[in-house]
C-alpha cells in the first residue's frame, strides 16, 4: 500500500479538524493530536482491535498520561444507554476534567459511542476518532454526529460533537473480512448517487479493484467519499438542510436494522434503503427507469443486496412504524431523501402509506 498521505479538512478555516488518510503508525499521531494539556485519556475500543488500543495506551503512558482502556461489545450492542453509563462511571471515578480526552478505536458503533460519551461528559471533552473499518472511515467517524440506540430506533439519542481529528489507517482494511468490506461500500456507493458520479464509474469499471484493500481504486473511493462528506458537513454542521442528503437510503435502512435487532450490517441495510428510495422516486415520477436500474447494477456488482427478505415475524406495519420514527420526520409528515437524477438529491414529503407499502412489496425477495 502506498505511503501517500491525504488530508481532508472538515469545517471552516480557521477551525474545524483534519481527516488524515494513509498508512501510518496511529499511536504517535493520536499523541500529537491530544497535545500537552491532557492528563487522562479513556480509550474506548472494539475487542478485535485490542492490540492497537494497547499500543496506543503504551505510547500515551510513556508521556505520563493516565490511560483507561475499555473494551465494548461488538457492533450496535455497544450503542446503548447501559454501556454509555458504564463509561460515564469510568470517567467519574477517574476524575476526568474538561482538559482530558476520549479516543474511539474501532468500527462505526465504537466511534458513534465514543463521540457521544465525549459530548455528554462535562458537556463536552475532546475526542479523537480512529476508525478501523471501511464503514467507519468513510462515514461514522467523520462529521461529528454521535449517538446511541434505544428500543424505539437507531441513533434517536445523540449530539453533534466534532472530533479534534480523525486518523484513517488504510492498512487496517487488510484485516477486514470481505463481508465487512462489501458492507462498507454501501456508504461509498451512496456518495456516488447523491453527489459524485465518479465513485460509481470507478466501481463499474473494476469491481474487484474497488474491494482490494491495496488498490489505488479503493484508496480513491475512500478519499472521494470523505471529501464529499466534508463538503456537506462544512456547509451544514447540524443537519438543518443540506446535510440531510447524507441520509439517502437511511429511512428504510434504519427500519431494516431495527426489525432485525441490529443483526443486519449497516451497509447492507443502506443498499436496500437506496433501492427502496429509488423505486419510491420512480413511483413519484422523479427518477427514470435507467437510474433505478443503475442502483441495482452497481450494488449487485460489488455484492450488496438489492432484494429484501425480512426476518421471521417481521411485518410491513413494523417497518412502517420504524420509518415514522426517522429523524427527518416532521410532526406526522414522513420525509425521504430521493433523487431527481444521479447527483441530484431532493426531498419527497408525505408519500402515502399505500405507495410506501407498494414499494416495500416490490423489493421483497
């Protein structure tokens, strides 16, 4: 893998923070970002990256920083009020102050949780994000959105809290299972549909290269998706308008995740959500057949699902109820991000339940 380093800035100049993308030793970079004032650091990490978390702890401890390592459950099981409360107790017992910091090391669930804990402790302490999965690199760790799940839905409790930096070590992708790489591509493909068609072209030209952790194609896809998100977030940090386009496919995706008990990978659910949104836009006369077909073709060529088999016992009513709790809903008005063409996102407000149900039926396996 190339020693090339790319830096994408998020937020205004001066201000904001950098996303550093490349293959470099992460612990010294975290140490540099934390600066000289920090005396205590909580490293929240996924179990599979315990070795990286320990190396980070050793580097910080060598500078007489008090380090607390805390492993959390895998996946969405980490994003609960109970886990957050455990971490708050660690911070309280250790006497963390506003000049101390949190570091999140792992996938999207870990970076969401670490950001939320940092945002809520003393109303905000510094957080550094070290994403180790493709999904976290291109989406969850960038943008300052943090959150945990409740029984009623995904990310319904959260806060906007920007990190002081994001460190993307592309060499960590070599350790990912193919299924996790494929799932991470769901968020990358989303970027191609909402703003950057070059992403779609790269995948269509060489799907195998797009899934090769050592390829220049995957590197370009990662950089393009992060740069896209940086542009949108810089223009709309708190999701008052433009940033909603990053939720393309997510209204149905979050319903899929909820009814499955979060056993479905997020990127797979987003793929299904994009197919759902494309067919909904088609039904509303806003997206033509060719663009709907392109959704199916691009997603299938890299192994993402385009038809849906609900879990046993799941019903349309359960999916509909979950969609109504989506963060884009206003009052009783259900709102979807849809496309009026590739790279032309818009909103569809108040589609009828009959139309929503018909589209659901159309994507069933």
